[in-house]
């Protein structure tokens, strides 16, 4: 078992990320951070049949209640957020109750937002069950729901009191979702650690074979990168924006295609390739580095192009969607662009027309 400490400026919000096998079955992973006698679990209809009973068995002695969402990104809505709050109120949860998010990123984001706002904030534990949520959304305290006009546009910063990452839950994860999670791991390497990028290049086979030691090492390093960045900038006023590498393009792709057409990690994978190629055009990144990024993403079975969806997209539509990104300042776009593998920069004054011209060339090349 590996334990990472996430340190934040407000010491009261420091917490641990625990990574290992069969953690759901050990009550000692939960007891130190549960206050009071009430526990409210939010999960979904896919994860609950697999792991809810195991989790409840570790919480014997508490008053445990649960609420199940439907599975999928399209259910990450304000209406479902209200349904969670209704269930919490009907249960009569008090302010010293603990909420547990058992599931992937949608469950974690929505449950975390409910915890952030219920009676002005109660504590919650993240128990991520997808690779994507284990290395990304469960760490750092971002919580949100989607709005028809943009992804994650309604939310709050609310840190969990612990993240419990049980890698055995990956045994039941569909292979497509497993690969989608690797996109966020590649992202962490590109923005922060060239040595980790090389390790990912050297260990494609063992990771895709789900070798347990490789998975734990990979998850631990990806989480430690995110923890280091978050500790520098909890509320995303500066360097935490690095973690959005590939996301400005990726979120626009998701919105234009409709949430759920591509998995979030798949959209980010294409978004990273786009950001790298755009940086290459601007002579910020070498052609060789851009190609290495594309090759690694492809090696893990992730998409690197929008060729299957080109008829559903326009450059103007993508730029309009990018304009809704929360990082933007005034009328310009903000992009996270790589200078090298292991180093990115925040570009605040990117002209929408420049990006539209790049996207137009990119999409036209797919049609040709």
C-alpha cells in the first residue's frame, strides 16, 4: 500500500491519498476520517452492484444510507445534483455526517459538489473506481456539474478528507474506460515529468496487461504530480491551470459531439495532440516532441484524430465552445501549451482566429 500526503496552504484541509489492493474491505482505511454516526454513500447503477455491499460491510456500526445515480456523463446535471440533496435532506443528515463518493468522475464530482453545499459543507471521502477518477478527478477538490452551455461550469472547490484508491476495482473496468484513464496519466507526464513519460513509453505492454505493480507505480506517480501542483495552487489562480493541458480542446470536442460520444479521456487524448501540434506550428515545441506525444497516446489505444467525427464538427463550432472555458481572459483564449515533454506554459492571449485557422486546416486534412 502506498500513501501520499497532499499538503495545502490551509493545514486543516491536508489529506492522504491511499493506493493499494483490497482497500475497500479494510475498515481501518475509513474509520480515522469519519465523524459522527451518519454515512451517506453516492454511487451509480453500474458500480453499486459490484462494490456497495463490500463498502457497507466495512462501515458496520454506522448509520449508512445510499443514493444511486444512472451511469454516464450525460447524468452529470443540476437536476441530479438536486436529487442527491433531496435524498440527503430526507435522510436527515446532520452537519457531522460523512459523504462517500463510490464511483468514477461523474459520481465523485457530483457527490463532492453536494458535500460542498449541503449545510454549507460536510466532509466527504473519495473512493474512485475508474482509472480516470483515481488519477485525476478524485484528487484536488474540484467538484462540479455540467451545464448545457459548458462542462463543469457550476461547482466549488471542496477537498475530500481522504482518497481511497483500491486498484482491484480496475478488474471490472471496461478496457475502453481503462485506456481513457491513461490519457490523464500521459498528460501528467507531459506537463511535469519527462522521466515518467519515458517510463510510460517503456512499460506499455505491462500496463495494458494490467500488471498490478505497474498499475500501482503508475497511479502513485500520476497522483503525486497532481498533488504537487495542487499544493502550489489550490484554487487554480496560477500553475494549477497546467493540469488543463489538452482539456480546452478536449472539452470543446465533448460539447460539440455531445457528452458521451467520446469518453472524457478520449477527448483529452485528441486535445493533447491538438495542443502539441498547435504549439509546434507556433514554434514552441519541436516536431520530434510533438510526434513522440502522438505516438505514446496512440500506443495506449487512444484516439489521436477526429477522423471518425469530422462531418459532425466545424472549426468555428469548436472555437465557440473553447470560448466558454473558465481560464479565458476577456475575448482571447487561454491555452496550456507544451514547450517540451515535461514542461508546459500558460498562454493567456491566444487569438480565437489563430486557433480557428489551425482547426480548419486540421479538419480539412481529415476530409481530403
